[in-house]
C-alpha cells in the first residue's frame, strides 16, 4: 500500500512539475503579437505611378497577429499588416488581412522556437502622387488577392510574454488579379510575361514583435 502511494505521489509530482514548466515557455494555447519594422518593396511589370516616379523606396510596417494552437507545433491564425512608403508629398499605403497556418519547431524545453507560415487574403493598395503645381494629386486604389509567407525566431522573455524576430513576404500578382493590368485593359498584347510571379507587387518585411499568450 505504501509503495503504491509512493508511486502515485511520484507520478503526481512529475505531472505537476511538467505543468508548471509548461507555463514558463512559449505560448502553446493561444497568442497575440504586436510589432513592426521596415518594408522593402519590389514592383515588377506594370509599375503604378508611385513606384514609377519614386522607385522601390523603403518604408515601415505595423502588424498584429492572433494564433490558436491546436497542437504545440501547429496553429491557425489571423494577421493584419499596415505598410506605408512615402516620399513627400507622394505616398502609398497598404492594408492586408489574411488567415494563415503556422508550423513551429520548439527546442530548449519550449523556450525557443522557429516558425514558417502561409496565408492568403485581401490586400488593399492605395497611393497618391503629385505633379508639379498640383494641389490634390492623383489617387489610385485597388483590392487584390494577396499571398504571404512568413518565418521567424521566437524566444521566451517572462511568463506569458515572448519576443519574435520575423520576416514576411507579401505579394499580389497581376495574373491572379487580371483587372490590375493597367496597361492592358482591352486584351492588347503589351509584350510582358504575365505568368505567375512574373509581374507583381511584393513587399519584404523585417521586424520585431512582442507576443502575449499562454
């Protein structure tokens, strides 16, 4: 009898120790991230007025992401990105919201991890450019089907708080959005290869985020 109680007590201590340790590592149930960084545009093919005039200038991005982990290594999430690039008085900004799926590999007893994510969602692009002497400028706005790829490194800071270094690629392709072929509205052959990822607007985001969760 005493031996059985000792075994049960040992099992209980082992379980309690594991549970307490699980509270002091990266989130494994749900998380919310807030962050930002730099965005590097790359526009090919039919360049909109802003990029034709100002080139691929760097800007900044802000992001927030929520994840629900149905396994410690897999999560479903929803992410929102705001990107802005400006060269006074010209400016462009972009809103992108998308669900995503994330795979995460953990090590160091769950205190560190690396992740890969993929998402598809709605990308709203807006720009305003000015010519000399203009007061109101020329506006352009359009919605796209966007794709995103993300990767990053997560590390434990303190209970329910962790840090994330991340890199994201956001892209919208004219092939998937044929109405955005601005120089080819009447089936005119513009001589550009419009196959997948040959004529697109792409943003490379590099930044840091604070992650809350458990």
